């Protein structure tokens, strides 16, 4: 069974949910600690959401220097699948694994909603179980969610198919070009602001086609990486 | 103790949502002479003894590598705070 590491920093909130999502998808979650420079032989890593180090300095800025992060950066550069969700996405940009950055939502409010996204690239390690252009609904909840990068970087991301998710129906935070998630050039590192791990089990997710809280559109992030690892 | 100040501001091309909110609040309170507001960060780094050139260089390096994110922010000033009391 594939082993998926889930990192806990001080102030991480969604590590339990991420581990549960891995288990529901059929993988074995492995707890990784920010202070240990040790990936415990995992096959992939999830950086979950929360407010690591209280978002002090900038969201994700201090986590980047945690001992576990230097291991993750090295392994990601060798092809290890890495998914950053919300604060995890912010950590990946601060660690230079993904370009751009997040600033405060344009309307300055914390936003918590069921958000529709389009899957713009179904070829990454974390999206291969989706179809290109598919619309999915997963929760979005953050304060610093406005994705920004310079025009050259944005053009490069678009041109190389590295915009993996785009907000649909509404741009909830002013993100440039409606970008909700991106990948690195190789497609093994993916970061997004919305939360797939909160939409993996009927009865506990967003409203879906089968009724209130029936949405499980996030589960295929985790089945995707498991099938990518099997080959 | 000497003190080095590092000022970090959002890049000019980055819209500053906090600054815009502050500007709106000022205008509501009758401070209508300000056309816009940008909000940045000031870091005070204390050193033992006088502020040396070496300390200033280290503060600039820290400012560029850690205290700011070059995608969204600029280090706009690094200087010794002359008002700090030297022990």
C-alpha cells in the first residue's frame, strides 16, 4: 500500500482531515513532523492547511525553514509527488517549489464557501483521475488567498499548462486570472487554495448532486496520486 | 544596544488590499486629504553595541532572504536607528 506523508507544523489545522482523505482513498497516511528532517520513506507528501507559525511574517514564510522542508524540496526536485493545500500552497511558494505568492483577499474578509473549480490540467500526479475541463465543488476557506505573480510568470504558467485549477462562477479572492491552483513544470508538485480533503466522504462534504453534504469531489486528488504511484 | 531598522513595502504593482481599506477608513473619519495609503512592515533588529557596517549588511541580507518575499515585497530601507539607546 502506498504511504502518503502528511506534515504537521505548529498551527497546522487540517492534518487529520488530510490523513483521513488518504485512508478513504485507499492509501496509508504517515504523520511527518516539521522538526524532523526525515520523510520516513513515504511515496508522496501532503502539506495541509492551517496557520503554520500563526502566519507570522507572511503565510508559510517560517515553515519554509523547518527541517522537514529541506527534505521535501530535495525529494520534490527528484519527482516525489507533493500537494500543498491552502497554507500548504503558501509554504510551497515560499519554498520556491511553485512560483507566485498569495496576498490578502481583495475584499479583506475571511472567505468560507463551497467553491466551483474547473480542472484545467488532468495530467498531474494529483489530478489524473479527473477529466480535462471537469467542474468540481470543494470548500474554500482562507484570508490570504489572492494568487499574484508577474505577467511573465502568469503567461508562462498558462502556456505550459501549469494552471491546474481555475475558480468558476465567481473569483472569490481576486486571484490573477482566476487561478486557484498551479503545478511545477514536471507536474509532481501541485498547490491550490481550496480544500479537497474536506470533500471526501458522503455526509461531511459540500452539497452535491445526491443531496446536502453529499459532495466527494475532493477524493480523486488522493486516488490520483495513488494510481500515479502504482504507475 | 544598537538598532537596525528594515522597512518592507508591498511592490508598487501589487494592489495593497490593507492599504485600500485603511484609506477608506481614513476618509470616513474625515481625513480626506490623503489620496491613497500603502501599508508595509518595519522590523527592528537589535545588536549588542554599536551598529556596524557588517550588521547593516547582514540586516539587508536577512531583509531580502527572509523578512520580505521578493514576489510581492521590496526592502525599501535598511538603516541604523540613531534614537536607540547605546548601552
